[in-house]
C-alpha cells in the first residue's frame, strides 16, 4: 500500500489499493535484471553443439528432454514479469526466424548484467540505452559487411548450412541425412514469386511414428494421414483417386434440444431405423454419383454409412485434423464440402495414388502424386517418443533456416567468429563517441564476447585462453576464425562448413537489445494485491437470516 502525508495536516493519503506493493528506482531495476540473469544462466549451458540438455517435468509428471531454447522456456513455469518478458522475446525470435532462441536470451541477460555495472557507477539509464542503440546499429552494419552471399539454387550449399544448424540438437548423429531431406522438402514446397523462391512452411507437414531409427525418416511427396481406413471391406489402394473432403459428418446428427419420441409398436422402431439408413444411403449414393471414390472427413462416419461406402467401393477416413484437411485440400485441389447433399463433381480433388500402409505397428494413409507438387510430408521415425519430439523440433528449426536463406541468401561464420569480430570493431567505433555512451558501447562489445565464451565452456575449453586466441587471430585479419567445438581448436569456420544465416544473427542482436532496453526503462514496479477471498457462506448466511421469518419451525 502506497501512502503520502498531506503537506499541512499530516493525514496520510491513500493512492494505491490496499495490498498493492510498489518497488521503485534502483530496487526495481535490480529485481528485473536479476530475473533476466537467472533465465540467461539456465539456458547458457545449452548453447552450441556440445551444449547440455534440460529435463523439464510438468505438474502432471510429463517429461520433456530438450536443448532447444524456445522449448525450455515454453515448458518452464516462470512467475517474474521481467523473466516472462525475456521468454516472449525468445518466442518472437522463434516465430520470426526459427533459430537463435538460446543466444538471444543469453545476450539479453548479459547486456542487462553489464548495464547494471554502469548504473552502479552512477551513469543514467538513458545514456546506457542510447549507447546500446548506437552499438546495435553499428553491429548490424558490421554483420552485413562480413556476410557472404550464397547460391540458394545449390542443393549442396543449402545442405551444408542446414546440417550445421542440426549439429547442436539431439539428432546431431543423423544431421547430414536429415539436412538432405529438409532441403529437398523445402525446395519442393518453395514457389517462384517475383524472380525469387518463397517458402511457405504450411505446405510441409511433419508426421511422427515411433519405431526404427532416425535414418528411416522419409520425405513423401504428398500428404500422410495418421489414420486408417474405417471399414475392412473398403479398398486399401486406389489409383487416379477422386477425393471428397468433408467438413460434415456422414451420420444422423442428434437434435440440439432434448427430444422424446413415443413408440407404440415395434414396426415404428423398424421404420425409424430404416429411414436413418435411407438418409445415409442417399448421402453415399450422391457422393458416388459425382465420382468420388475416396471420402475424407473431419467429423464421424456412421457404421451404416461405412457399410454403404464399402459396398460402393469407396475408401473412407474419418476424424482427420482440421490442419490436415486444409493441407489436403490445397494439395489435391479439392474444395472442402460442408453439406454432403450440395456436393458437386467440381468440388472433388485428385491424387494419383491413395493407399493404406502399415508403418511400425499402426496403419497410415498415404495420398501421393497430388496435382500440387508443393505439398510434402516428412514422416519422422525414432526409437522413443522423446527422440521423436526432439527430432520434430529440430526439423522445424532446420526448415526455418532454409526459409531464412531463401528470404535473405547471405551467411556469416559461426562458432563465435561473428561476435568476436563485431566486438573488436565496436571497440574502435566507441572511440568516436562522446562521453559516457562510449562506456555503454564497450559493454555491448563485452556482452557479444560472452557468446564465444560459453561456446568454449560447453566444448570443454578454457574460455580465457580461447577468447585470447580468438582476439589475436581477428586482430591479424582472420575474420572467419571461430571455435570448433568438436576438435576444440580455433579454425576458419567456413573451412569446416560452420555458418549461420545472416538474418538469424541480425534478429538475435535486434531482439536482445530491444529486450534489454525495455527492462532498463522500467524504474517503478506496482504490483496489485491478491484478490481477497470472500467469507464463505456470508451471503448464504444473510439470506438464511432473512428467510427465518418466512419459514415456519416444527418441533
């Protein structure tokens, strides 16, 4: 509760609601910076190809094992508002470019930690913020200058970069194989627009099925549904399929309101059931008459309808996810039918092959040779659910990487080489700045060097020696020198095919700086008090008191 003395009378004036808490100035900043530092420390050991994984257990006992920064933050139950802000930044990074989530949180945490040192020396937050903004602009300019163009038409070049993005994941052992599948899927799904390739990731479906190993993962040119044909009498394989995609059930729906039917004889029940069967038969006959031999619906299919479909030689699949229905409609050229009786022949889609196949212990429906070749499915295999989940996350990141490269076909050296080079040039840049902003730019450079420091730590190297060696090599003009986490040496990153998309690194710098600036601007935290619990039974008790007179007592 915040209160202030009135100037003459000395009577306290209540400003905030009772139970509210207010933290101001230094204490507010210290609290926010501490929260950000803790989040950054949690993620720091997961950075790089030798980074460690986290085991996250939710309230229901479900376990997630991952080294992916976005997933770790998503699964953590964080309370502090500043920590939540960092998590939002990581989510934005993941949504925008699909990679660099761990790096962005670590960098933001370090920027705030170093800003705190300047604040303790009496430098105003505004000056620190201005210095960080100038450092960010210069860092982005330097990144553009260092970057190299790549040929996105070259499959081999794309595979090299995607393989590098998978090297820090659980699936690293199969990274070259998976990178080839990812690039093939991305190039199949990409379309030419205004003279350049554009990739819409909605075209690429990732389907998981437990069993075998990661090396059995395959790319299917078409859509794979994790469903089976509903009736054993239906065909299991059809060529030149005409597909009806329904957003309507093939069953008699119950009325929305409660209904009672009075039956006086068994004949009436029989007539009732026969009428239901006739309605369902009419639906099936209509679909068959317009030429459909495959029916896929988001809703249910009645057992009677299944019988009639099987008799007409129509393959049917039910309870298909809405997202899959939409992908299928785009792939086959079908229109989603919402009313069966209004379905027309032109609403049907086409596929060269529709087949039910056994994958592992279960059956799946493969829809291939679609008229739209951009529709592809990646069928992921793995020995356990944990491996499958991590493989799915890794493939999503890799697909984002390809999309980023198609969007901006430039790369920068990995292994901390870019960060060390930008830090070196920022130190030179800081000498041109007046006053205390210079100190903020130097702190920004120091924060960037924290990234290769952690890479050295997770690779088992001495970070002091590694940073000293990197600085020496970069001062000598070796712009591409970075840490090879596998061999534990400082080498030319392009020489070992370790590169990152420029757009990812630029987004990391922008997002981390903006997050740090936002938290540094906060100098007052006003937290509302918890809502009071009303006294149990108070209201009921009052009503009881009122009702005493009107309710007679009997002894």
